[in-house]
């Protein structure tokens, strides 16, 4: 069997260059890479299609074909579209027909074709729909995140919609997502919560029936247990020495437990809620120090000019809280540059009986906490979203209300005081349920099931004309009606 992955944004290469350095190079790339690798180990031939970039600032992505040294049966195939330079994902929409046609030409030239397509994010989804229109090859859609939820989180309304639309292309994205979920063979979601809450959003009405079991498959993301392992690695000695230097620089009493924040610095991840909870709790300060991993922040606050404007704003507020509450000597910010280093840092803080905290306002799934749990940190995570299912309503970790700083503080105290219990339970939960091998096997089972008995689709949505003629404006009526009704309420 040959399965193709469509992932136009971000990019892939054998050295995992740029991973997590840019918002387009985040969790979904790790997801695609790991599922693809595990499928190849199951004997599947896998093609990852992404964008060819011929840009001196992005030299890793100019070759047509690439591969992973440790993986057989897997190709990374870069298709030129949208010009040569790097484009952020919001600017790729007008060129996705070109991408789909490029993939078709590639297969035609080598006289091959895939049996099934799995598409990722809205831009991959609409590419899959266009490709199916050309070839009649079915596709699945894995959204990773949906534009409707982002509209709500950003506070988009009828007055500011146009400015947000210019930046994020919501009008195009929503139409792409509606088409993708409607025309897909089935939609893969990480949790039941994602299916019954996110896909039930009014902006997807008439595009998808959330009660149709044939249209959904719950397949959770996984952890690379070779990287996120409690077993000590060769790199640990050197990296732990770096951690010790950071802590010696910033921390007065190093032999306490630690609270670890390692999510990317983003307003929705709610670092400030956790830090304020720590600042206001004398008990927390007595038993634990606080560490925050920030990519690129080697010299603590001296390096904040290297961060984005939004990240700088959050780091500046963290600095203010530290000063206002006299937390100097209790908080450390430092750089953890990659996944291997992240796992190593987790192993270091497991030795200190530490907790991993994810206080996000909402987390669609929450891959970060299950990675931390696999290494052995006790987990304290938001109750809003995926962690509620991943940690079985608090059975395997502590769930917190991210809007209640007292509850966040109480949850962190519970995790610290019951470290051994939650460390053991969390690790067991991950190993038995959330590995990439398990994820890939479920993908393959669902694909094989569909191919043996394809379900005839009804109520097809037409692919929006924009994707065939990018000069035409796409209809914004659906979004504006939603915002008008929301404003009326």
C-alpha cells in the first residue's frame, strides 16, 4: 500500500531543521513525521508532500527529494508552488491548486499513484479535495486546529473582522475547512471532545454531521518514546551541566522541587496565569522553584529582543511579576533548543520530583503533557480540552481551571505533594495509550477498512471557485452572519 501525506505549510527534512522555531513548524509537523515513519515500519510506502523552497534563508528545503536516514519506504517530496521564497501559511491559499496539480504530475511522471491520501490542516485538506477531483483517490482530513475556534479566541467581531481577515485569511480558511471535512472519506480527530465541540461550531453547519460515525475516527497523537524516555541518555551529562549553570545563575535554593513550564510563549498558553498563581502562593514558593523554557533565551531577559513582539510582551510581563512579588532567586528562564534537549531537561527535573504545568485556556489535545508524562514528570494541565480525556478526568494527572489562579495554585501543590503517585500513573497512561506506533496502526486500520468498503458520499459541497481562480473573492457571508448573530447575543 502507498499512502501520501499532504502538508503544504512548514517543511520537512532529514535533520528536522527549524522545528518549533517558527509557528508554521510546530506540532503538526512532528505529528506527520512520526505517523509517517511508523507507517513505513508497518510496510507501507509513504510519500510526504510539502513545498519546495528555493530561498537563501531556508536552504534546507530546496532539494526535490529527501528522506530520513533511519527510515525505509518513506520519501519527502517537495513540489514547487507559490514562487521560490518562503511564505507563511496564511499566504499559501491561492496556490494550492498548483500544489495539487504538481503532485499529480509527479505521480504521472513516475507512473505511480497512492492508494489513499491523508491531509493535514485546512490547506492540506483542500489540496486533498482538489487532488481527489483530479484523480478520484480518497482522502482523510486531520484538521489539527480549526479556524472557527481561532476566530472566537481572538475576539473577532463584525467591526474588526476585515483587519483579522487580512492577516489570517479566515474567509478562505473556513471555506477550505468546510470543504475538506465534507468531502473527506473520514475525519480524524484527537478526542471525542474535538468531534462534538469543535466540528459542531456554527461555521461548519451543513458541511458535516457530527453524529455520523462513518465520518469520524478518534485517533490520539502519540509520543516518540525513544526520545521522551526516562532512561538516561549520553547527551544528558552535557545538557544537565548547562541546566545547572542556568539554575546557579537564577535560583537561590536549588534543592527544592520545580514547576516546569515548557509550552511555547503564547497568550493562549497562559504562562501568566501560572506565574501569578505561584507569585501569590507562599506555600508554593516554599516547596518549589519555577522554571520556564523559552527557545532562544540563553541570557534570560537580556535576550528578549530575539523574540517576536508578542513573545516579548509576555516575557516583559513575567519580568514585572517577578519584580513586583519579589520572586528573584525563585524563577529561571532559559533556552531548551530541541526535542532531545527537552526530553533531557525533563529527565533532569524528574530527579527533583517536579511537575509539568500546562495552564492553557484551551488545549485541543495536549501533546506536550503526554511527552512530559512519558519521561516521568507529574502532570498538572488545563481541564479545558484534550487533557480531560488524555488524563481520564484527573485519574492520571491533576486538572486545573486556567481562569482561576487559586485553583491553579492548588493544583500545582497537589501535583508536587503527590509527585510519585502522578509520575507513575501518568507514565503508565502514556505507554499504554499514546505512542506513535499505536497512532499509526489506528490510521492504517481505518484506511484499510475504508478501502475495503468505500462509503458513497452524499451532499457534496463544491470546491470554492477561489481555489481554481484566485482572482475571485471568496464569499464571506457565512462568517459575517455568524459574527452578526454572535454580536446580537
